[in-house]
C-alpha cells in the first residue's frame, strides 16, 4: 500500500492514477471535511490531457469555462498582445478556468466512486515517518492532536503542499522565497467580458497588475458568469501577506481606483466580490533531492512555484501520472521513486525559476520598459507582435506545453532577437 499525505489536487490525482494501475493506496488529509473553498484555477491543455485520461474532462467542462483567447493590456486599457488558447490555438485539449473548490469536489467524488469512501481518511495529520527495511510507519494525529494507531505502508508520497510537513522532515534550511509581491484574490459574478471566454492580464507588478478570467460559462439568459480576479502588487516592504486570510479591500483598491475602461470597471469588479482572500507570492528554490528512501515528494511539496502561467496544477497532475507509471514498472517503491524524480525534478525546476523571473506577463513588463508608464500611439514603433509571440512561445516551450506544430522559423526568432534593445529576456 502507498500512503498519500494530502488530499488536494495532486494527492487525489495520484490516487486515481494508482487505481488504474492496480496499486493500492490510501489518502490521509488533515482537514476534517472536504469543502468547496478557494478561488479560481486555470487548467492548461497539458493539465486537461491528464485529467481527461482520468475520466474528468466532461464534469470539468460542464462546471468551468473554456478559454478561447488570452489578452495582455497595459494599465491604461490598451491591448498589447492577443493570442488564441487551448483548442483554438491548435491543441488537442482545451484550456479551462474553474473554481478550485469545484475541481477539488470533482476529484474527490471520483476517488470515492472508484476507490471507495475508505480510500480518503479525513482529519489525519502526518507528524512523523519511520523507515525500516520492509516499509514505513506513519505517525498520525487526529484533528484534536491525539496520536492514533501507527499505519504501515510500502512507501509514502507527500502531496501536502507548499508548507509540506513531510518535506520539513527531510529538507533542512528550506524556506519560502518572498520578493515583496503580495496578492489578493476574489470571485465576482458579473456580465461577461469580451464574450466571456478570455484570459486577461492587465498592468504589471510595478504599477499594479490584475489577472482576470472566467470560471463558469456565461448564463444564457443574463450573460452573467463567475469571474476570478487576482491583484498583484510589488512593494518595498518585506512583510508577506497572511496565508489564505480574509483580505481588506482598502489595502490594495487605491492602486486600481482609476482602472475604468469601456470594457471593464476594475474597481467595481473588486468591490463586488463576496469574499477577498490574501496570499503572499512565494515559491521555494529547487531542491536537489525529492526522494528519501521510501518517501518522495510531489506537486507543491516537491516544487512550489509562483502561481503564474497557470502551471502549478498541470505539473502536479503530471507528477501524479509519472509517479504511478514508475510504481507500475518497478516492484520496489524506492527504485520507482528515484526514477520518477529523475524524470520530473529538473523539468519542474526550470519552470519554478522561469515563473519567478520571466513568466508570461513579462510581455507587460517589457512593453512598460520600452514605452514607459504611459499610453502609446503605435506599439509597433517600440516592439513587434512577432517579438511578443516569441516571448510567449518561449515560456510555453519551457513549461512543456508548446502549441503543436507552431514553432516559429529560426530566421524569424533570430530577427526578433536581434531587433530587441538591451534588457530584453535572453
């Protein structure tokens, strides 16, 4: 039996992948109940490919919203760059925005349906793991902190997130990296923007940035839908937001007070959210080791990354499938864990560092560098759409989801690179 610590997206996806390969597992989740909490999440085509293989595409598309395009704007509401997304960009799988709580519920119901209700044990925290030649012993506590009967397993997979308790047992001097960017998030029900199928990035972290996208389909009658929004602000103060705490609109709304465009009133979008949560923008430096004997890390426990580029969930479900494949191929969990780490560690490390330094919205920063913090008359006088596309394509290539057959000719890439002024991304 494989013990999975953490019943989030990664842990539940791993349980389903193991079941399909005939490998017994149990998920231990510290929360006493599974509730639909949180805000929105975007599932990129390579994430939807993994979820479709688990039989989850239909409920996700039913409850979510398929993105048709992505649009980048400066803070004055001027369009910088526009590109198709998902199936409209030539991928075989869609790009979908959905409420994180709904996605979690879909996964949880599927696990209970396929593995049985006993496959997920709630109200259990893993406080220690002991290993011996035959397996591992998990020391668990209940929701009240009471120690329970130890659990034996052949191996343990930590899927318990960025603040992983299991990771702390094995990785020393491991701190989150905070560079002064705080975020506030909310969900607002309002009229659709650009037809209700667009992913928007407005402004930059230097002047204030908003990421806005739908997480439900537009209502046929009213045209209203659920809109997820994220406000990002970088300040010199080194104090990070609380984790998952209730946010105060007054702390950040002034930055966006004049962001009123013909197509969107940003202050109203923020004020009309029923609930605002605050988070620090953090990640961790890639660690050189995920596997420690019969214990390995997966998802955010292995590679916490900035929530930019919509890649966290995708990498988690790819981890889950890869790990299950290796456990099917190798009888010894220790050998399987090392093989899985060898496949995934370097690939995710590149994404962690790219999200930190040159995420997709580097496009906005680049334009701001060239034009200044002011409206432009002719963007082509500063940078071409080809150059912006090269930047966007480069991120997708590093993140492992390039558009099939969309590679620009080398001559075009070289021309775009040679025309950049100093300071452009390498």
